C-alpha cells in the first residue's frame, strides 16, 4: 500500500511540471507535507518502477539551473561558479529529469480517486493536497468515503472511553481522540457542502 501512496505523490508533483529526484524529495516535504524523512532509496526505485510501466519518462533538462552566466565582474563569475558546483553536487541521478506521460496522467487520476486505498489520515491529506486534479463529483465521493470512516472511528473511540477499567488519564486520552475526530468531521462536512454546491452549479450550467 505504501508504494501506491508514493506513486500518487510523485505523479501528482509531475502533473505540475517536470522534476528531478532531488526536487521530488524536497516537494514531498515542503509542498505536500508528507514523509519528511523520505530517502532517495525510496524515491528512485519508485521513479524506476513508474518509468518501466510507462507512467513517467526521463527527459533532458532544457538548461541546467546552475549554469554560470556572464556577469561582467570577477565576483559575479565566482558566485555563479559556486552555484553551479552546488547544483552539480546533486550527483548524476539528481540531474535526471522526469516527466509524466499521458498514460501516467490517467493512472494518477485513477489512483487519486480510488476510495479503496483511502486507509489513513496521511493518505487522505495527500489526496486532498492534490484534489485540484479531480472533478467535483470525484472529490465528493472521496470526501464521503472519508466521512464514513471517521464516523465509524468516532463510534469506536466513544465506546472505548466508557470502558470502566480505564483510569482518568487513559479516559482523558480517549476523549481527546474523540474531539480530534469530531473536528475532522466538521472540516469534512464543510468541504462536502462546498463541493456539492460546485457540482450542482456545474450540472446546472451543463443543461
């Protein structure tokens, strides 16, 4: 299941623009907020797997980002060369740029919209961060599935908090967990209200 989530994240980043492996690692943390400690040992095998399946392709960059420019001054030339050395330090694999294919775009939307792989909060947060690529109706389906899971989770936590064997501290933890789920449900309901409104507007305009 983990590799599928990583595939969604990588393909989602490539939907925006081409990236090399180092950029993908940074974007997973800074833009999508997942896997702060994800390693190149996970990213490059995932890119290789996606490339074998025809979902991404390696392309040559149009121009090296750290290419030195003529500045007309010795200090400027030195600064430009330092920038180039920093970029070159990423290594050979770091300079390999990947682009998503048409087949990869189709696979990305399929994976992103599939509620069968919606198994935890991190997974859901990743999908919502990339939800711009889904239609309103698909976003509604995803949100409804998440809401169902949260309602079930809330019932379990509330039932557990009534266990007479729990001491006050353990019960407090359970009650705190229930409040967290309730907050998530409030957020989901607000998103659902907005998405359903947009879906209705779209349907009305299509008539």
